[in-house]
């Protein structure tokens, strides 16, 4: 059974213990920038039944300036080193605000965050409850010869909760920012390198087993 996610620090229900930070090798030749406001995003259905707008509830948590770049840049550089990438001068990213690709709302959101579909405190609802850490970024890869190409990095890990779990949507939105951030660091470490290698596979000389 998956434990209640909000009764322990660091939200361990989001990430497996194996998602430890991998050693990072510096690659000074590639400059990585992440533009836009440094935020984490909590997203879920609004649980408002008297409207047909089907909008999500979105809670944007501000981080220290530069935090997203500090989290993502070393992982991107390490991933490019691991696959033997060549010819890449710079990678510039920003959150991609696109229509909901995880739930069924009409809202737009992106960046780094968690989507949760959980029961409401004021209703005895039943359903397939889940949480889903995600990242959604887009931008440009600049090559050594000055040419550029677009890049999109998207990943989501949908985690179903046990039917006996009583965590509510309100519990989720009360989660501490520091705990959300710590869990998303582990999610990034586990998922971002693979997304980078897939997006830039044409420039990779090899792949690590």
C-alpha cells in the first residue's frame, strides 16, 4: 500500500528510493540557460461541479531566482557528456505553457511540477486517484556553426494511489514547497537525462547501457 504522501517529509510517494542523484560531470563547452520565472507548479481539477469551464486549479510556488537553472543545467550537461554529443554550443529553455496533457482540464500550464487527481474533502468521491510529477519545457539548441533547432522536453510519471488512500486534493495543495521541491529534484534526476538524450539523439555518438 502506498503511504499517505503528506504525513512524511519530502513526499516519498512521488519517487522511488532508487532515484538517487547521479554523479554529474561538468561540460563547460555547453551553456545551458533556463529562462522565465522560477516556480514549481501544483495542478489538479478544480472540483467545482457547477461550471462547464473545466479549468484546473493551479498553485504556482515561487523559488529562489536561478533555482530551475541550478537544478536542470548540470543534468542536461551530464546527459550530453554521457551520450557523446558533439557540435552543441548552447541549450536555452523556458516553461512550455500548453493545454493539459495529463488530466482532462482546459487549462494551460508547464514547467516543473506535480499534477494530482484526488478526492475532494467535501465529497465522498470514488475514482482512479493519482499523482503525476512532470516537466514541460521548450526552447532552442544552438550549434557550433551558429544554426539552431527547436527542442521540447516533456515527461510525466503517473502514479496510481491505492483505493484505501484517503489523501485529498486539499491535502495536496497544502504540501510544503520545500517537500515538493525535494521530491521533484529526484524526479528530474531520474527522468531529465533520458528526455534530453531522446530529444538530441541525432547529435549523440553513443548511449550508455
